C-alpha cells in the first residue's frame, strides 16, 4: 500500500521573489513527524505563461483594491458572466482606477490564458499521488486557489482539500468553507499545530467528529454543515531544536 502524502500549493498571485514561509514551516513539521510532504509553487508556471513582466505588473503595480488578480480567475471558478465582466472593466478598472486601454488589455490577455494554465497544472502535477492537498491563500490568491481546488476535487474526489492563510482566518474562513463545498477543511490562524494534527487524523482514519473536535483551529464539514472547533492557541515557541 502506498504511503499517503501531502502536497502544499502556492497559486497566483503569490510572490515570485520569496517563498511562502507558512507552507515551508508546515512541510518541515510534517517531515519531522514522518509524513511525506511536497511543495509546488504553481505561481511560477502562470508567470512563465503570461510573462514575468506581466505577472510582476499585476502583482505589484495594478492597485490591489482593484482585485484584478482575483478577477482574472473569476471566470474559471464561476463561469462567464459577460454583463458582470463589462461592469467590472467599466466601473472598476476605467472609472475608479483610470486604467487605459493597454493596461486593460494586459489584464484580459492574462484572463484568456487561465484555462490553458489550469489545464497544464491538472495534467502535469501527479495529483493522484496525494491524499491531502493544502492551499495557502493571502492577498490575491483566493480565486486561483479555489479554481484549482475545484478541478482537483472533480477529478479526484477522495483527495482532501485544505485551505489556510490570511484569507481564511476567522469569519472569512468559516464563510468561505460554507460557500465552497469542495473545500473539506480550513485551518484558521496559525496552523503549526492544527494542520499536522489534522493530517495525522486523516491518515490514521480517525476522522470522526469526536476526533476532529479535539483539534482546535479547524473548520470541517459534518452532515453538510460547517463546524468550527474554536481558535487554536498562539504558537509561543518558534525555535526548533
């Protein structure tokens, strides 16, 4: 029987110039506990597809509150809505942020390449090798991560999908869990302790309600409803031996 493995993923528009510290820490903790874990920076694949200059421009120069990075992946998650897309371009990009035609076309070009990017990720990552796939989501990573997670769940229903990061803290995370049924678990806040405990329960097949309730700082699904186990204690000792 194949040893179960964990995959941790960083999607667009994660920074290219620095690693995602959170998933690196989680990998180290899992490996220390004897759990196999890989990391995939799939944001680099999108940067290569649309061009690094375009990726950095979208990440750093387009106003963050325009949420262009999220909007680019909205069609992949929700489907095409021509009226809503036209309103976004007119009201947000043109009226609010005064972006010109060249800038708007750069955003549209990136959006048009999203299906090819997701197809590439679906085909080149050996998803079936993993029992758990975890997504880190901060800033404008939510819709890209959700779009990829939806594809994974449709193709591999037995893979457990876990989300964490700043976009999934507190009430935001609980509401996102309620809205997206393909997300199995959320780690709320610091996951240094909650995520490894959750992984151990999944791998040991002790995923009963009683066992999950003992893991503070997670959201899980029970009879179709989202259940929050309460805030986990803050990590006090960040030093490693």
